[in-house]
């Protein structure tokens, strides 16, 4: 079975930002409630999937409150971007898409699903051709090229749904050329409705390594990558080191792992944490759960123990899994909603006890009970 995953042109997935960049919140009283969604990162497997986006939004949406979806994203998986586009479109006039700094590639497709799009005065919208990687014989590659052509039509349809009066010939030329649109240019084309107040563009550069891989990324954005990071404040050392109860910490690891169904990781966690303190142990347990979830999602659960024993963070594991999946022939996309009522497991019949059967037969023949 051929598998195809269409990306932006950023190549390998960028290192995730340390902060939690995807969040939803509701504010106000019932009669004046509003919902805000922040998509500040990659779209797809290595960031926020359409599956998670739709489930989280459905859990919070009451069907009447206005919804603002703010984007600050380099893009990602095209199909997830299209699914988010359609999810926003279904919300109708309640939905406003907001470009806070950058909506590139799949993110530009997603935000155009909103009924109204507001772009900050110093933000940008980037549109370009679909991109993927492939391997196989000539016929396989011809099929991939056909799929990319079809994906291109989906992109054009998404933009024209937002800007029906846009000149299609010019739109195709801009997409093919990888075009970076300023706020005023996006409004002039109809891909945005109005220009909002400017915000700090630097907030989007947590994924600057990917930004550098685009062919025509604006120098104003790239220049900010060279700015030195703000110094981290140095906290004073405690006067007396706390007393560590190793037995208590080992018990904490054992109980937490048994509860989470990762008892095979107990020894690895004890070795990697060295039972230093409770904060270290709790962080390692949380990381082990995240590593397990990533390996299961990638259908490579057998690597969980190896990664945890090596002390790898969830961010590092994402990179390792990406390499293994690429070398193994690509990704298989599963954006289906989870089944809330899985069928009960089948009860297996008790296996026959052959020794008991033979003993009963001998007793019947000889008249002697065993």
C-alpha cells in the first residue's frame, strides 16, 4: 500500500518549543461567553493534529458563543490543515481566524476556513506548492506526482473559498512561487478581511530552524534568529540540601508506573533519576508516559524502554521516531475520531486439561481411580 504525507517545505520537523503552545479557553458569563483557541506551532503529527483540534473544540463549544482561532504557525501536514479549515468553516459566522504573527503553508490553508480573518499589521501569510518525499519505481513516483497535483487543487479550492473573486491564474502563480504576503497584501487579495493591531513577530521564532529552510523567507524574520536569547535568571542555591528518602522515591516510581501501565520502565526510571529528589522523579515519570504515548502513536512501542533507559526527552524521541518512520517508508495518517465505546473483550474458552482426560479414561478401563 502506498502511503503519502504532504508537508510544507520545512523538511524535518522542528524542535518543539518548551512552552505549551496549543490551548483553548473560555471566558465571560454564559450570556457573554467567548472561546479562544491558540495554535502556536506545527500542524500535524508533530504538533496539533486535526483530530485533537476538533475533539477539544467540540468539548468546549456550546454552539452559540463566538470563537476566535489565533494562528502563529509555520504550517505542517496539509491534510490536517484542510481538516481544520473545514472545521472552522462549519462554525459559520461565529468563527474569526486571527493571524498573530505567521500563518504559513498548511496554517494559511487552515485559517482561511474562518468566516472572518483578521491579520496583525506586522504579520504575514505564506502560500506555496505542496511538498512530500517519496521512494519507489517510476510508476510509484508518477502516482505521487499525480497526488501532489490533486493536493494543489485542494489548496486552490481552500483559498478560493475564502476569496471567490481572486484571479485564479495569479493565485496559482503566487502559490508556485512561494509568496509571502504582508497584511495589506493579504487583505487586497481577499485572503484576509481586515488588518489588526501589530504584535511581536518574535513569538513565532521558536521554530526558526524550519523557517530558514523556506526558499524566500523574509530577511526581517530571519534576522531575529540571530538575536541572543534573554539571560536566564540564576536562582540562589538553598542553604541546606533536602534530605532524600530513596526508598520513598523508589516506591513512588513503582506505584506510578503500575498505575500508568508502564511497569516495564520501573528499573530504567530508577537508574536514570538516581532517585535524586521528588521533582526529578515526577518529571521523569511524566516524560516516560509521554515517550510511551509517542512510541505507541508511531506504532513502535518496542522502542519505549530503550528510549527511557537512555534518558531521552519526549522532544528527542520525536526526532528518533521521525527518522525511523522515514527510513521505514513513510507515515500512515489516522485522523479518525476515537471510539468512545470499544467492544468488550471476548472471553476465551478454558483450554482442555489433557492429563485429566487421560487419567479419567484409564480409571474407567481399570476400575481404579487415580
